[in-house]
């Protein structure tokens, strides 16, 4: 029997940095620090239906896990169904004996645990259990601790919930190191929900089901590669429901949510639905369709795709025709960087109010600042520089300059030192307190480049002639292989949107992230293989900013068929 995890004693906290870090997280304030997002009841019921946790089954004979129960959004409906299933049976068995092993639910946050524990006791009392039985069940069911570290030796038939969405930067280093030693899926900048999914999957019994609502970034982003491989090798991505732009939560959040049902069984086709209406009747109908033995040939909101889980590579969950086109282009053409271009991101400072300002008025030596292009400078589709610059603390060789050699720079930075040293990069390396987060390479300023804002509904590609340094909200492309004007036309076409939408997660409003990792997925022919007439057509289209002309030239460049053009919005033209 597992009982509630006790708080570490002060002496233990002093001896054990990991325990101290866990305890610090357990009392953290704020939704961001806790990664807490609360799910609407209709959505919870929908997920429980999808994983088969329904009253008509002997739920008291099964085991269910909730890895981060928070305010009880999943926990209380689970208990409600569990009690109903038990009461529907003809058995008069003692509830503690009958139900004690049916549920485990974990929560780290101390106050959330205490509040929800009382709510569960109250709910059990309302459903006819005496106080002694209610407390005994709660003490068996609820575990206060870190799910990623807690001792949970059982396997479970069902795992459901909304795992915490917490960035690595908010986790103490000693604890993050411990997580990495335990969970192979933590890679690059993976958020905390990734190891939550890993442990939950590995806790499933044979034939068991996991149903989570969480960010879907792991299915496409680089950091999700190891988790994708795990699912592809050992599990079945059974259902995927895109919940972007739906009111799935009780508050307005900027996450990119999806409902994912994964089963511990042989892999097979994935059933997919997009952005359902949030209401009991609509979700109940959709649940029936998703779980049906067969799908209607026409008029169904549910699609079925085979071969979605292609190992560690990003997973395609969109149109079959678009997926086929992307695969064809990937076979036939090299990536942007293989074709002689470079994709990068502009400089992040960590303290823009200090490092960035009107170029003429930045009181440092002239060679210690570079003119800066920012997102607002390119909103029109061309560069309209507003006159800002960024201070450059790096030498041409790449290391930080000696402040003794630059008295004006030294005075300026010293005036703002109290703000600069607060940054994570400064605290991590105190001797380098005045560095920007990213190294500044002044030679980039003089290179012609294409500038791409991060978040857009469609490709927004701006040519810059080699006068400005990009800010961190801008991605850039330089090229020794392609004419940048011709490349601009290709990137303004629907071809770019096809690749980015295939690999990027969508934000609210259907906006895409035009980030480096997605831009690097774009395929282009080698410049030397492009005919003179095609080169001229591309350049003319870019210079006139005629998107229809960009599409026509790009579609011809890739020799797209009429059907392929129609697939990506070309209307067959």
C-alpha cells in the first residue's frame, strides 16, 4: 500500500539537495511555476470515454493513475465513475477493501494536495461512505510527492490527466540533473511534460491506455525525438484530437493543446479529429465516432491515417495528400542548408532595455554597437529601419572584450550592472556578467539576408541588403548558393507554408512558428540546376512582391502536378 508522501524534515533538506529542490517546487506560487492549467469537465469526460474508463465496466477491478491531480479536475470525475461502477455491481464488499487498489493520484504542490484531499473526503462522504472509510481510501489513493521521483511499483490499466507544462529553466539544476539520469526522453530543451509522458507510458499494463491533454509540440519539435521513438517502438498512437483554438481549459492559455490516446499494444492506424465543439453532446458524439469499429466513408469528423508514428522523425497528422507531397520533395531535393544557405536566429540579450536603444545615443565606443533590425522594422514587407542598435560586448575573435580597453562601454555597463547581473546567463558565469545571451558576430551585419518573423499566419520573408543585425525575434537566411531574391520568391510561396505547417505546431488563430528548425526542413533544388528563365521568373516575382507570381514560379520550379498544386492551395494553377 502506498500512503501519502510526508514532507522532508529540515535536517534532511540540508543534507539532500534533491529533496530540498522538490520541497521548493512544492510550495512555489503562481501558475507558471507549477505548470498548472485546469481542464473543463466536458473535456475530462471526453478523455475518460476515449480511454474506456466508463461506468459500464468493472472499474473497481482496474487500476487508474493520475500523475498530477492539482485541483482534482480529473481525479474527482474518475472517483465518481469508480464509485458508480462499484455501486452498480451486486457485491457488498467493504469499500476500502474493494477500491483501495483501484486508484493512485500524485500531486507535488502542498496546498493543492491539501485542498483536493479535503474535497475528495467530502465527495466520498456525500456518496455514503463514513469518515473512517473515506480517510482510509484517500490515504491509499493520494500520493504527495514528485511523480518523476515517487515510488510507484504498480502498473496501471489507465493513465489520464493534464501533465504540468514547466520549462527547464524553472527547475533547479540539481533536480533537472536527477530527472535526466532517470528519463531517456529528456533531450535538448524538452519541457517537463515529456518525462511525465515517458513514465506514464512505461507504467501502463499490457493493453492499457494513456489519455492526456497537453501541448503537442513533442510530436514535431526536435526535443520530442526520443519520446516519438519510444512511442513508435513500443506503443500505438491510437487517437489524436487537435484542441488548438478551443476553450478546453477553464482559463485562457497560450498552450498548443491536443488530446492524445496512446495504448500499450501493437501499433496501428491513428484516428484523428480537429478542433471539436466543446459541449457534452458534441464531444459524446465525437467520442463514439473515434471509438467505433469502422468509420463512415463520408461526412465523418474523424480521419484515419496509417504510418503516422515514423520513429523519431516528426509526425505528420495532416492531409494525406500533403504528406505525400512533402515526402516526394524530401526525396528529390536537398535541404536549404545542403543547397548552400544558412539559417540562424538574431541576438537575444536578456536585458533589451539596457543593451538596445537608439543607435546614435548608445553611449559606447562606435565599434561597440551595431545597427539592429527588429520585427517592427519589417512589418510592411520591406525594411524600414527605426534607428535602433545593440551593444556588442564581443571581440571579432569571439570572446568578450576587456572592459579596461573600452572606458565608455565600461561606464555604461557599470551604470546598469544591477539589472544585467539578474539574468540567468550572468548568474551562471559571473565573470562574464556583461555578455549578451547570444554571441554577436558583426560580420553578419554586412551580409545580405532574408529576415523572417517568428510567428505568422503565412510566410513573411523580407530582403535586407546587408546593413543591419537581426534581433532575436527574427530568423535569418544567408546564402552562398542561391540568389537571395530568387530564394525569397520560393519562401514566399505556398511551398514554405507546406513545410512549416507540416513540422510546426499551430498557435492560436492558426498562426505558425517560422523557426529555424522548421525552416531547415524546406527543400530546394541546387541553384546551378535552375534554368535562366526560371531564375528570372523567381527574381521578378520577389521584386514585385506578387504572391501569385511567386506561387506560379515555385510550382514550376518543383514541377508540381495540377493535383499537387491544388493540395497546397494553388487551385491547380
